[in-house]
């Protein structure tokens, strides 16, 4: 049965009755990015207009004053000694910064998500480059570096304006981990065709004939499609 849980996800994840060990097949999380923005839960009227009945969901601005208790509780109770040592080292480096407050929020949730994953399960964490390097260290400590599978770079949009001082900031990161070597990977379900007309506004597709050498060392001709997209 599909179920939607309302409230703090750490509170729900910590409930062993609701989420026993090794009970979840797949985790995809798209947490706040430390973007210094406010997020509201929006309701819409039947007409599609945004309703006045909306409420503040969370503020994506992190302060140590709000995170200190969570951090110290995590340090005192987390059974993973390597992760505790990593968090203490990050605290020593980042001090009481907003980034450290953000990591203090993420760490206990990632530990609980690892607990509830089945040995055959996988986790995909969507983040941005401001925090991805810290989160990857944290995930290495929780899942084991040997269970890191991929860092997916998602280009969100084309570059806008000139690039006189730096390259564009137009991508997000998805970190992929598996619980163990028993994790399932269905390659037939991973790649799906784009919906009709999706590429028309972004890319041009051209066809050509290219000679390639197959495994038998014989030359064969294959019809190849090339997607040309703007930067």
C-alpha cells in the first residue's frame, strides 16, 4: 500500500515499527540544498489557481543554533564510529557555519535511510555542487566507499549570458550508492525514450553512416544518430 507520511522525516524514519530494518527497496531524496530560500506547501483550487490555504513548509537557511542539539545527539548515539569521527572532523573545519548545520541535519537521516534499505536496495541523493563533496564523504562513511556507484551530473539548463569570469553554474549532482553487492540493477528499466517533441526545442538530430569494428574484428556499417545540443 502506498502511504504518505506527514511531518519530520527523521521522526518517522526512527520509528522501527513503521520502518523496520531492511524494509525499503529504493530511496530517492531531493533534500534542501542550503539555498537560503523559503518553501511553502501550495494548494490549488479546482480552477488551477493557487489557493490562499497554504502554509510555510521550511526555510532552507541553516543556523548552528537550530542544529547544535541534533549534532550533539547524533555524536552521542550514532553506532557508526567512522561517521562520528568524520562529523567531528567536519565540525572542527567548518565550525558553526550554515554548511555544518546543514550536514548535522543530513547525517542522522542518511544513517536511518541506510538502516531501512534492503541489502538489494539503492539510494540516490540529489544535491548541488555547494554541498555534494561533503555529502559524498558522509555517504562514503555510511555506505562504505566501495558501495559508491555513480556521480550523475544533471545539466539543468543551457548557459545564459556571457562567461567572462567563470563557467556557468547550471548543473546538479545525483550521488548513487547501493547497500551491498546484492543490489539490483535493471538496465532495461534505466534508459527510457524522451517523450515526443521533448528534444525538438533543444537539440537537432542528424544521421550518418559510420564504419565500426565489432568484437570479431570485422568492419560493419551501422546507422548512427547524433544529438547536437547547445551549450
